């Protein structure tokens, strides 16, 4: 009897030791990947600086940060969607619709408070996200099909709302345009809003029960259901968040470029997905970190800014960006394979 108890205790100790080792290895792999991405960004910046000394000037760095802010905001929502094994191809169309509604509103009511204009855009975005979340979570339509269909619906609504016309800069009050051009404590509003979004997102995914459930749904949907997690509500939530952030981005986009068009941000969802993939978010679901998508967004922002500065042909720009994204996907696959191998070894003990 004593021998059996001793063997059980030893076996349990071995399992715990293996669990700790697997977790430490997984953490090390993930950390190494982010450090590698950071090192690549630094080397890229140094290389471009050698070719063009104006690259690392304060003015250009501020331009990169400002131009990347909207992309990074959308990357937060896309990360949550991808973690749940989904995808949202409608964010560009949602952005366009939200921006158009806000622009038309302020053109009719020039004295409208800019915060109300933002609230209108976010509200339109959330409404779009709720519809998509309903289709995915309750009607059980595949995310890629649901979002592809709604993308065309939202584009159509944008053209219908505007009557096929543009809303140009002279139709927008200065108070609305100052949303993107203004600053707080010397920091551009776009950058400040992105920082606030990331702080909230970090707290949500790291310190709330709902945030942990998002990862659980993406890691193993069946186990999540068995454990009592209402996966439908989680999916509805993440698509609503994605919609809300797309609506916010729509207002910021129109304010920044002082123009609202029916084809605004067409294809922009590909850049957002690329930022997530570069940042280590796994398309297979269950894996993604806030720090990773920050680095992924920064890398894309640097590439978009740096390649024209060193006179790289637009055709080669697409080739280089595509190659880097492909490498990131391969690295993600290798990391996942390493983690799965460690988990398999743990189960055998």
C-alpha cells in the first residue's frame, strides 16, 4: 500500500515537473520569437537609416507612428477574432460605412461635438459587428463566408448612404478634422487613442475571466463548451468588439484624410491580418499577445514608410512585404509544432 502511494506521488511529481518544463519551453519559444521580431525591426531601421539619413528623424518617426495608429487599433480586434479561430474580412467596409455616416452627420451639423461624432461611428461599427457575430455564433455560418458577404452589404450601404458621392474636406468642420490632427500632452490624438486601446486590451485579455475564455474558445471549442463556457456569447462579443474598433477607425480615418468615400480602406483588412500574423497570432486559434501585434503593426508601418524612401519599386514593395509575411507564417508554424511536441511529451509521462 505504501509502495503504491509512493509510486503515485512520484508519478504526480513527474507530471508536475514535466508541466513546468513544457510551460517554460513554450514561454521561451514565444519570448524568443518576439525578441527576434524586435531585433529584425531594429536591423531594418538601421539599414534604412544608412541608405537614407532622414529616416530616423523625429518628424519621420512621428509620421510612422501616426500612420500606423489606425492599423494597430484594428489589429487588436482582429487578434481577438483570430484567437477564436475566426476571421473578419468586412472591417474595411465597416470602417468605410462608419466613416461615411459620421462625415455626413458633421457636414449637416457642423457644431456637433467631436465626441458625439466618434460615438456615432463606434455605434455604427458595433451594429455591424453584432450582425456578423449573430451570423457566426448563432446561425453557425463560417466566419470567412459571413464576413465576406457582409463586406459587400456594408459597401453597398456606404454607397447608398452617400448617394455615390464623396464628403470632402470643405464639408467637414475644423473641430471634426482636429480629432486626428490635434494632440494631448504633445502626443498626436491618433497615437494617444491607440495607446489607450492597447492598455484596455491588455487588461481585458490578461486580467479578466472573459479574456481568458476567449483564449479557451480558440484553443479547444469543444472543451470550452463542456466546461460551461458559452462559446456563442464569446464569439458574439469578439465580433462586436471588432466592429466597434472598426467604427472608431472609420471616424479617425475620415478625420485624418478629410475625405469620406465609398471605397475607403478597400482591402485594408489584409494589412490588419498581416500585422496580426507578423505579431505571432496563430490562424489556428488560441495564440496571440498584445505585445506581438504591437511589433507586427510597427514592422508594417516601417515597411510602408521605409521602402519608398530607399526608392524600392512598388512591385518589389509588394514582393518584400509578402515574403516577410510568409516567413512569419512559417515561423508561427514551427513555434506551434514545437509547443505541440512538448505537450505530447508531457502527456506521455
